C-alpha cells in the first residue's frame, strides 16, 4: 500500500517579477564607455590642442576621470531604481 503524498507547503512569499534587461544594458554601456575611450589611445595620442599648458594627451585623460565618475554614478542610480522597482513590483512613477 502506498502512502499518500503530502502536498507541498504553501508559499508565503511572492517571488519578485523578473528583471528587465534594458536598465542593466544601459548601465553596462555607461560603464564600458570610459574603458573604450581610454583604451583607444590613437584617438588622443597627440600634443595639440593644449589646455592651460597641458598637452591634449594629459588633459584628455584627466577629463575622463570626472566623466567616468559621473557615468559610474549614473549607472548606479539606474540599477538601484531598477532593483527597487523589481522588488516592489511597481511601474516607474513620475518624479515630482
């Protein structure tokens, strides 16, 4: 005689909705931009134009320090909002 199979326990937590790939793709592109821009050395390996006496080669890289930090912050905000939206299961709301 076979014993009856017990029913699985009822789920008490609702699974969050699946991730939407677009915000993560945008964040990935934002994070990749500084790498591409700085690894493409032939695009900035020159002396002219000078800025405050610094050759282009140096000030171009210095500017990318600030641009990269802004892009990293933007990617962080995008991912944070996407995760918050996913956890709460709500659609993006208009910001006041």
